[in-house]
C-alpha cells in the first residue's frame, strides 16, 4: 500500500534540504525521481547519489519555478525520460527576512513569486499532464506552520497561507480527475535555510517543542510517502502539519521531559552536514556557518541578545 515501485516522481527545490529529503524518501519507497532545481552543481550530485544509493532512476532537471515556460519544459523532460509522471512535489521556496515596515517590494515579489506562484505553475503543469493521461495523480506542495502562526514576516507567511488555499482549491477542482492535491507543513527544519541559526536558538526550539528536538528533513520521509502512495487515496485538500507539536505549545511554564527525545542534537544535523558538504560550504561541529545566511544570524543574534 505504501510502495512506490514503478512510480515516476519529480521534486522541485530538491538539490538540498527538505526537497532532497522528499526525493530520498520517494526513492527509498521505489520511485524514480527527477531532481528539479536552479542549482545545477548540487542538483546533479543529489541525483547521482539517489540513483546509486537506492537503485532507482534519478536525473537532474534545471528549472526556475517562477518561469511557466521552464516549468512546462521541465514536466515534459521528466515524462520524456521516465515515460510517465505519477507524483509532483512542489517544494522550492525561500524566505527573505525583514520587518514589514521597511520591507522592499522586490523582496515581497520574489518570495511570493517562488513560494506561491512557482508552486502554482508546477501544480498546474502536473495537473494538465494528469488530466491528459486520464489515470489521476498525486500533487504535494510544501507549505509551512507559518501558514498558521505568525513567526516570520508578511511575505513568507502570506505565501504559505496562499499555498494552503491553492492546494484546497485545486483539490476541489481536480478530484473529478482522480487527482489528489495536498500539502505538508513543516516547522523549523535543519536545512541549509537554517545553517546560520545559532545554537541558542536551536535549544530554544527544542524547549518549545513537545517532542523535544529540532525537525530534520528525515522527519518528512513518512508523511511524503503517505501522500504519494495509495495509502492516501481518499485524502485530498489536506494540510499535513508535521511540527513535533510546536504549534500546540501554549503553556506558560517550560515543557518538561520524562524521556530523552528520539533524536539527539548530534543526530539532528546529519542531513544538514551532507547538504553543506554537497554545497561545498564549511561548518562547525553544530553544522553552523553564520556567513551562509548572515541576515538570519544577525536577526537571531539581535532578538536573543547574543
Ligand atoms: N527550513 C525550514 O525551516 C522550513 C520550514 C517550513 C517550510 N519550509 C519550506 O520548505 C521548502 C524547502 O525549504 P528548505 O528549508 O529545504 O530550503 P533550502 O534553501 O535549504 O533549499 C531550497 C532549494 O530550492 C531551490 N530553489 C530556490 N529558488 C528556486 C527556484 N526559483 N526554482 C527552483 N528551485 C529553487 C534552491 O536552489 C534550494 O536547492 C521551502 O518551500 C520552504 O519555504 C522550510
């Protein structure tokens, strides 16, 4: 029921981070997976690694998801190579930090352009293919807990709220073609996006999360395989929150623990270290490089008085 053997998938933003995690999980379940990204060097490494490690077909396709013509060519390239497409995972996304009172219109347009419009262009192209082939299909978008809580800024949170509503609308429209459209909402994930997050902030996240550790791309393996497989055939229009209970936390007192968390601080950063190795970025023992996203490091240092 959970097997993806013989299925053909594509994942956008799959060179590193959450997308690489999704592609890994789909390959582990038996699917052939196209690695779609703008980062050619890292994307090619990821595709080669997945093909070798899991014995599936995997190749890299360069595509900027903000360009509808590139997205159409990308879906065609995947169908040409694999002979079909069953699963489209639309994950490419960015955040640009900054208070809203001074936020630049270019930054707003870039975040909305990649996170919301890019995901929509991909879903639309995958949907067109699924409608044409008359065998249904699975579309999975990456939203975020930022669609539910106010933790970043208006552009990022609005883009993710938009992804959730876009997912629901497409699910309502395309159920008649046997197309399932769902999204996954992670919490703070240790991808390169968070490689400049100081240790003090990671510790704070652990303390505020009932399951007690910082989320890794690996924590999305099960959820993405579920939504890609026959196990979720009657699930559509859903935003699957995978946050270790982070957004449940309304206690005034600190959370206590009776057992150690399932994942240790050393294990939290195993995937992130592999990403940084693939990107050729140096890091310390905690997989931190403050220069990768200096704006993130600076904002957290100011907020935490570090
Ligand atoms: N890391 C987190 O804490 C977190 C939490 C919730 C949701 N998310 C979401 O998960 C998704 C993946 O995030 P991540 O943490 O792995 O980020 P990341 O920065 O580590 O990786 C993003 C990947 O997307 C690619 N990309 C960027 N712009 C692109 C474009 N225009 N076209 C194609 N590819 C592009 C990058 O090259 C990179 O490989 C994003 O949508 C993000 O908003 C992240």
